[in-house]
């Protein structure tokens, strides 16, 4: 067959264009890449070049693996050169002055320091020793640092006073009364207060902060909210969702929870990753997994801290001191009964095991 140069060029062009959809169908259009595990300390510290706040989910509360990594991170010599504040869910802002004195190295009575985590809105849970150990570790670290590089711990839970709450109705009313008002409406009391703390103490001062909360507080996606009444108000707008509305691009959020079924079968490479390691989720195969309702993991969080499969984690339980102190033991039971009755059996068993009562 013969043709002039112009006709041949046109024929080749049309052949390529018309066959492109067929080729695409044959090879597929999924461009997702395999996740690359990174050194988590290096990766997190680098994130502060671009973000004011790195939100590090602690995984399921009280797990040792997450707690061990947090200590590794804050003890890295570079951490205090880059980060100014650590914002924690497991402390009440009612006693911020006590925490400031304790963290700076002053002599503070142990019973006074324990008020910081025992007087939160969440009864009992922060009595697990990993939380006191974290505060003590930062205090020890600060003693070795010059004043200008010392870390500050910001207690983000709202200042509840349990002595004036004697019924479930009074507890719910307290939450309603402490819901902050945003330009788009009211938001839940706990996350709203935490955002106010960060806005006032971190963002307004041009500082950098590591935030440590349960992973649900750092979920970017607004999950369908079937609950109404009090529980609907309780979950209305989490920490990251509020911050991103007010200060877009200010926060990077990390989860260490993988709820996907049989992830080790779908992605066996994960079992060979170093523990701990960090992967960025965007456009990865693991990022496409649906682990929080209808949303992909990459839609809810920016990165995954890999510390092993969730069913391999170990947990820290409440210290015996919680039941040795009769007054606090009875008060912990009372508060828990007003909230969600989560620790009634655990507290009684702990008391029986250690005191025989």
C-alpha cells in the first residue's frame, strides 16, 4: 500500500487515538502504588515543616505499642528542637497550672499531679500507668533541656467538676452547656474545647504541636450520624474536622488502627514491615481499604503508623492504687455509673484481686 506522507501520519494518529480506550481497558487504569514503610520518627518530624499540628492517634486506648512509640518519638533529640507543645486527650485543663509546674521540673505532690488525668470527663481509663509514665518521661526530658527548648503539655479535656454532677441528667446538661459555638453551629464539648486550647496556645502563638488522642478524634470524614439527642451532640464535629474548617491545611492526621478484615491476607507485605513504621496512604492500595464505615482509609486519615496487627496489641490496665484509695474507688464507680458503665466489673474485680474485698 502506498500513501503520501501527510495521509500516513493522519492514519497513524487516528489508529493510536481510536485504539487507546481498548488498550486502557486491557491494562486497566488503576494507578495505585504500593505503600512504602518509612522510619516513623524521621517522617513525623519532617511533617512539621509543612504542618502546625501533627495529630497522632494513639490507637485503641491503653495499648502498649502506641505508648512505646510515643516515648521513642518525644525522646528523640530532634523532637524538642522542632516541636513546642504536646496536646493530650488524657488530661483536664482544669489543672493545667499543676501540669505546667510538674513538667517544668518543680516538686509537686503525686496526688496533685494525678488530678490532671483523674478529673477528666472520662472516668477511670487514664488510670492505666502508660499515661502517668508519659507525663513523667516529658518531665525527665525537660530537666535535661535549656529553658527555651522545654516542651509544654497542654491538657485538652474540658474542666468538668464532678462534685456538682449527681445524675445522668446533670451530666448531659453539663455537656450541652459546654458546646462551643462555631460559625456553622455548635460542636461537641470535648473536641470543641481541645480546638479552643490549640487555637489559643499553639496557632495564635505560631508554635508547633503534637496532638495525642484516640483515633476517632482525628477522622477527617464526617461519618453518617444516626444518633439524635445527647449522643448526637456528643459526637458533633471532631478535633480534626473543626480545625480544618477553621484553619485549612494546618493538621496532618495519623491512625494506627486497621479495622479491615484479613488485611494480612490482602496485603501480606505488611507483615514484613518494621515495627514501628509509617506509610502515607494517598493513592496506595492500603489507602483504598474501607475501614471506617463507607470511607476509604485515605479519606479518613493521612498516614498509618504500623505497630502490628490490632489483635496482636497488648494493653495496660488500671493501677492497684485506684482501689486502695477507698474514697477514689467509690467515686470512680459513681462517675462511671453516670457515664456509660464501662468499668463497673473491672473495678470490682481489681479490688477483689488486690484487696480480697
